[in-house]
C-alpha cells in the first residue's frame, strides 16, 4: 500500500488523473485468489478444471498486472480502467491470463509437485476428465493456450474496446508469458536461454 501511495503522489505531482483505487481493488481480488489456492492446498482438494481456471486467471496475476501497467499512461482514461476492472473479466485479459496460467502449470509441473503445492491445471484435468497420463493432459492444456492466442489475435484485429496502446499492453503480457515459458519454466528456474534473453534486452546495444 505504501507503494501505491508513492505512485499516487507522483501522478498528482505530474497533474495526471489518479486511478490508483482500481489497482487496489485488483490487488484485493488477487489476495482472495491466493487465499483460495492456499485453502485448496491445505485441504488436499483437487478442484474441477472450471473451478481452477476461474481462480487461476486471477492468480496468474494478469488482471492485476493489466490495471497496474495502465497507471501513468496518457491513454488510460477512467473508461479504460473501468473496462479492465469489469466483471466478467474482459476476454483479452482472460486470454492473456490463461496463456500464462497454463504454460506455467505445464512447464513448471514436475518441479512444483516435488513440494507442497496447490493442485495445478494438470492434476485438475487428469482427475476430472478421465485422462490417464499427465503427458496427455499437457497436450490438451496446450491446445487451450492456442485457443487463447486466437482470442488475443481477434481482439487486436477488431475495433479496440480501449485505446490501442492499452490493448497492446495486454498483448505484451501474453507475449511475455510465451517467452518465459517457452518449453521450460524460465521464471522459477532461470536457464541459460532465459539469461540470454534478458541480457539481449537490457545489456546488449541494439545496432542502428
């Protein structure tokens, strides 16, 4: 909350509209989502896939990330924040969140299940869809990632519900998930490939 207060003060000093309350609301929803996961974990409960993904979209945590990245952008009007905070969650945000959630669950699955952890999409799918092998569930979940990308692409090709720079933020969140979880959990276990990607962006000069 102190961070939010600092951002709010900085925006006020610049004479920009202050919409920090929308970010705080998303932070509350994120906390509730984490609490739900903790409850499932302690109860050894395997939710249905629909239960899981509904909560998993929130804890991805791209609904919060979307609103947070809007802060300070000139195009981020009150209407844009209301769009991002609406219920149900806007389809492009759901799509980006689904991409991150499922890629994380598939490529981080074996590592995560070596410790006390909430059931992932893999366990939920195996338990409730009659899939006999985890590898088969991987393929089914990756198909859903492909479908989510179709939703993202459709949103980018249609008239924008919000200004293009803001919709591009949603697209870039999906792109980031794709880069981090490109056939591995590059977030939890930082591989040489991921280190190279970060170095290319932050340290290596771009030829002009």
